C-alpha cells in the first residue's frame, strides 16, 4: 500500500474502534424485513428526517417538480454567471424576498455551500466575528477559511455575547435560529439589538427555523430582525437547495466575489420551481404548522408520562441525551431492529459525554406512531440503565 493508503486505513480503523465511523445506510434497512414494508410504512417509522412539514411527499409538490422539469429541463447547464440563471431562479428569489422582507436573494445547491461561501467571501483576516459556540460546521469551516478572528460565546448566553461584542467590536454576530443538535432557539431579537448597537451585522442560519417557527403564526425570521438570513430548502420546504437573503448591495457583492457561486453549476431550475411552490405553500397553509405543533406537544407529553427526559426543545428536533457512545450504539441498534430510524449523534458533532438520539418529528407522524416509538424507547432505555423509571401500565 502507498503512504496515502496507510493513512486512510489507519484513520478508518481508529474511527471504527471509537464507534464514530460514518457510513451510509438505506432507509429500508431500519426494518427487520425491509422487503415486506411499504414506502408509507418506512416514512412513519422515520424519526430522523428533517422533512418537518412532510412536503417532500406532497402530491402538489411532486407534480410541481415534474412541471418544473417540463418547463425548464432537469439541469441548469452552466454556472449562474454563464447561462445557468433562469426565470425559475429569479421567481424563487422573489418569492423568498416577499416572504421575509429582504431586498435580494442568492441561490445555492446546498445549505453547507451557502454558509461556507458567505463566511469566506464576506470576511478576511482583518475581520473579527463573534458567534454562538454551537453554530453549524459549515459556518465554522467558512470562517476558518476566511482567516477571520473567531470569538465564540457560550451557547445562547446573551450576557457572554454582549461581553465579547463590546470587547472585540466585531463586524458581525453569527447564530442559528434553531440549533440542529439541541433543538433550542436563539434570542434572535436581542442579538440583533446588540449587533446594531455596536455597528455590526447579525447573520442567522435559519435552516431549521424557516417555515416552522413561530409555530402557527408564519415565517419567524424576517429582515426586521437580521441583516443576513440563510435558508435551506431541504428541511421544512421538503426539496433541495438553499438561499442567502440580505440587502441588494450584499447580494450583488456575493454574485461578484463568491467563488462557490461563480464556479458551480446553478441549482436545477426544476428544483427552483418546486422550491418556489413550497415557499408559497408554507406561507399560506398555517394548518401545517399547527399540525406540527400538535405532534410535538403529544410526543413531549407521552415522554413525560413515561419518565423519558428530553432537553426541553419545543421544536421538531427532540434530543435525548444517552451519554456514552457505546450505550448510544446499543440503543440505536435496538430501535433499528424494531423498525425505527432515529438519528444517533456522536462526538465530535456534539460534546464528549453527550452522545444522543436526535428524534425529529413531522406532520405525518400519528399518535400511534409516536406511542409505538416511545414504548420501544422506554424498554431499551431501561435495559441500558439510562432510566430506571418503570413503564406506566
């Protein structure tokens, strides 16, 4: 083997030994008899998807994707600055701006690309950026590549953020709206006020909040409480892609300087077309978010009755901290054997000692689905000694 072969082999062996080796798995493998279950049953057992509003399975959006492909074709054919920018892209950007109040938008093929491109294009080694300690890896990678001085405050600690901002006078404060691993929400308005008072921008990664929060009342994040908002289409919107929303000046600057945008094939126009329909659907159909709230409330209530301790999130992301990686592996294997797909999150994605199940809920989960999951959770957690409270009769 070459030196590079040896390096790869050693790293893979070490990750496997520590129980943190990442591997792909087909969704149907969560069931004991994958060939005997329907796609609908797979979806009901899936408590790991970010498809919070169930729109990835919406007949209307499936039809919209087909219509988008019929109108524009399945690919954009070039970068946005060559011939890849179509009417479908323009109309999606306009719909996003109408929904949030921002002046302009810029589309990307993924949220990771949007976040990374924004950080490394806006900032350089002369910039100081203050950020929540638990911001997404894509933001951290972009900031590191930018060369900016990064100062991180304790998670959702407004007083700590204020101390860092006043001490370092950053050009921007960065946070998420809903944090992807804890499911809690940032004090966005207070951070925006803090940033404004110190001549800084507030940048919010709204991937897990857009279309979901505040539950039952519409799109939470708007131009009124942040300078830049990043949204992804693969969560509540149920499709694919992402956008950076901000001032016209900022977006024009990114068009001219963001290498990820300039040198990448543009988002498929068919995806842009269906994403626009999803934005309109989320803005109009408040019943979807109300149904999601009911699912969340019911899950939390049943867990409380069974003595299962959650982190207190009121969003579709419901973490259950197990602790040790080996215990998490046993719990997750039991759930898979019983036919449930639940996210198993290990360090370094989360801090050491906080390995967890990341249970995500969506509008298509029935009370029967939730009851079955919680019953199995109760059994396996007691078997592993995570909780000693006996199951209610």
